[in-house]
């Protein structure tokens, strides 16, 4: 961070000295929340424009957007499609196109300038161009699919005609080979994800992928793109196909390749992993700390988001390639934490409106997905478009007189299932709690004896389901208010209060100080306690007993459940235990995934816990968002990150650095704990935002901001640019 120069700028602005904007201009333009619009087709005839205010400007007081049909006109500062004129406003995201609706299949160009608080105009931004599409698909716009040609990190000749190569990381890819055959012959290509004793494992188990492909070669051809064979499950209607933009029909996740029957010399320059990714900017985020295991876990989680993006929507992994709401929610939160990319989440949300999945709790993630899209972008378009469907997917129609719901309700009828969006009305929702279940809860022969439910008692009125239902009522209250549906907002709010009261009266064991698995149950599980904690259902006086019970259970949940376990712990101030779980090295840890050889988060902690697991499941990438949102405590206080909350809980870390993207610009942080206990935070906040720094003041002597003491009673308010906070 260029701390001195930025702090000087802040000081000058604070003293009333006007800094000229004559040499600066807005940056980071997006159309429909997409930065690089070269290879996309905008789906909205009335798109949203956003930009970032440069730090030198601090804050925006007005803007002017110009949209033109050609660059030449725009160079003359003329918007022949739309000229917003000067608009007195500090808003720089979600500026809806104000001219005539755009035409189909047409290229447009736009730029913007701003004014600072002294009414000084900036230069116009660089021009962003975009192409519209047919306007016949989803409301949101698909981002581009990209191909990266990756050279091997290791290339070895094992024996005459037999080569081995390691591409460093697993990726959804095809294999590209340059080979100059002297005659017609057949090469044997082995592609796979796992090694066994230094060689490619041809029987890796579960859904860890391996394929053997026979490749005919001829002197008439020198470049070969080896496309893997299609698995039957991927041909099903609900599976997501490889996007057309990828330019291939089939993809296989692989890291290692062996080639046999080679008669002509080949080198590392002749082989390439042709990896497919959704648009992703690696430089948008960074993290490091004093703990090497935590660093490795974060790196694994970040790459998992990139590597599993090949299909343009959040899928559950290689075995099914189907979007599931719960998988997508963790994927979404982690994606936001490592890249300023919002199109993929929007596309996935729209998919779920027509294609729900059967688990009760998964349906209850739908409103949460839309809520997070709103809070990270400030965009209300999906709320408005799908509001009635969202109401249905909260399952509020199943609510009893005490507010609680049950998937076993007689109100779950064919008609109800149609309202939820199921094409087959005979299908029924079913509580899942966590996955996989125990053998006693399913006929699935591969289920482990205990599963990942911590012995959960699957009673009809389920504590986990009702915790999700409560959270749905909370977020729907806010989203209804945003749309001006005040009667609905009141109904949601009252139902939330009723559900909270019923959960605490009927599903809480006062004697033991823990939540039971449901109505009529005497069993208490990790899940029945971590979900109420994560969703702020636990009264303050019961938080200690609930946290202690949670600590007694360890990691008795799946990689999916770990999202809510960690959220609850950090919300309760149990940051040390949360950190210890993220950097654990036993067989129920993220580090175990690294130890066994995966470079993408796995579907389960270890193959023994889910024998049909795959090695590329982003629902296991929770640390990517937990580190940013809870360890560093960076979250939007208002939609679009216009106001930011930073509540770090570093536990025993000695130092840490982070870069976290937002639509408004990066948030950067540096932390150092000295041997004396003094803690220093250096935080860089994007322009046109404000931030509130929150720290536990109960054990503090003093807090200073940029060298000045801060009253311990008052919140610590941060300005755009560099801020130094010293806590003693």
C-alpha cells in the first residue's frame, strides 16, 4: 500500500485543500457486472453500468455516462445513444441505462466521468465496448469461458516409448499433443487425477477420474486434441453440458498424463493441458499469514473456485455436474471473496428458479443465494424478477400455528411441488441435514456407518430445517422491504420472531443448555447447535453452553457443514477454535485433502468417509470465504459494499495480509501482532466507501487511528485510502 502518499491526500482533503482531478479518471468499468466484455453478449436491453472511483478522488459527488453507437462519436464526448448529463449522486454502481432500450445483436461503447466533493470534474474513463445478444435467455449475462494452455511442471521419460507428465494442478481439460508420426500407429494416452507409488493410478476409486484413450496418429497430422469419453451420468438432462465457448465436447478433470507406444521423440514443449475456466482474474485476491497450513488451505480453496468454474454455473463436481443450491451457496460466497465476479452466481440463481433440487435445506438456500447477490452487487433485479418464486421456495406455506415447518406436512402435495418448480409433481422434498447420511438413514450401500450427521435424529420437525427457515424469513423481510412490499415484510418479520421463539422454547434443552435435533427428540447433535449459532438464533445467555457443546463434537460434519460450523464459531467469538479447525492436519481437515494429493477441495474429508467421492467439489472451499468474511471480518454492511464492516478475529496469528475484491475496488489489509501484545492493522479502503472497524474493546487500553486516540465508546470509522489502527 502506498500509505504515505494516500495519507497525505487524505490530510490535504481534510484541510480543505482542493486536489485537481484533471489527471485522473474512473477505472474498473463493468457492464452487467462484467469487467471484460470482449467475448460476452449482454442479455439485458437496459443494462447496469458500474465503475470504480480512483483513490485520489476519495468520494464522488456527481457523474455523467455517455453511451454511443461508435467509438468516433464517443471520442468527441457525444453520447448518441444515451447522455445521462451531469447527475448529482455519489452512486457509482448499478446505474441503469437511461436511454432507449438497446437493440439486439448490436455493439455499443460507453464511458463515464465523475466530480469530486469540490465539484472538480475528472477525465473521462477509458471506453468499454460491449455486444448485445438476442435478449431471449436469462435476465443476467453469461461471462466468457477461457482456455489456458498449461505446460507440464514435470516431464519424465519412464522407459523407451513411455512418458510421464505432471501439470501441477488438476483441471477440467482436454489434452493437446504435438506429434510427428512417421507412419500410422496408435498411442496409448492415460489421463488421471491421482498417483500411486509415483505412477498414474489406473484404479483410483470413487469418482476420482482416470481414462485410457487410444489415439490413432498419422504422418498427415501433427497436432491432436484428445477429448475424453463421456460418462453416462453426464448425458442426463439435468447435467450441465460443456459450454459451447469451450470449443470441445468433453472435459475430464486430470493432472497427470502418461503416454505409451511413442516411437518419435517428444519433449515438454509438445504436450499441453488444455484447461477450461470461467473468466477469472487471479490477481483480484491474495492471502498470507504466519501459519503455513492456513496459507496452503486458502490457496487450495481459491484454486478450487477457479478450477470448478468450467461449466459457467456452479455444479456439484465431476460425478454429476448438476447445480445444487447448498453447493452453490458456498461456491458463491467463496467466489465473491477471491474474484470480483458476479455473473456466474446470477446465472446459477436463474437456473435454480426452473430447476430446484429435492433436499429441504437445499431449497431453503435459494433466498440466501439471492440475498448474497444483492449484498455484494447492490442489484435488486433478481429479487424483483423472482420474488413470488422466492416466497414459494421459503416453504412458508408449510408453517404451523407455532411457525415451525416440516417436510412431512400434509400440505406437501403435487400442487405444492409444482409451485416449487419441480417438473415431476410426484417428487417430494426430504430433509438432508448433511451428506452422506448414515447407513441406518438410507439404503445406499456405500454410506458409512455414521455418515456426516453426527447421529442426527431425523424427526419430522427438524431443528436444522427450521433454522434455515428462520433465516429465510429474516432475509425475505429485507428483500420485501427493498421492493416496497411492506405488508409482506411485516408478515416475514413476524414469522421470523415466531419461529425463533418456538425453536428456543420447543427445541432447546434448558437443563443441558443445548438444542435438540427436533420436536420429540432427546438427541443433541453438532448440526442442531451450529445452525442456530450461525443464524443468530441463540440467546446471549445460552451462547457459552452451545459453543462448549459444539467444541466437544469436533469436526463431526461434512465439508459442507463446516461452512456453518465456522460461521457460528466466529459469530460467537470462538475464533481460536475456528482457526484451529481450518489449520487442522488430521484426516477430517482441509490439509488432509492436500496430503492425499488433491489440488481441488474434495467432496469429503477423505475417501473413507464417502466412498464414491470426487476430487473437485467446491462445496469444500469454505475457507476461501471464512478467511475473508470472518477471520479478517470483511463484510458489506450495506448492499454493494458502499459501507463496509471490518471485524478481524486473528486468534493466535502473528501476522497476516489480505486483498479482497469488491465491485467498488479492492480492500487491502495488513496485520502484525508484536511480542508486547500490541496489534497494528493497516487497511486500505476503496474510494467512495466508508468502513467501520470493530474490535473487542473489553480488554483494551487504547485504540488509535492514524496516530490519533479514538474514544473506546465510539466506532472506529475508516476513510477511503490508507488507515493505520493500533490496538493496545
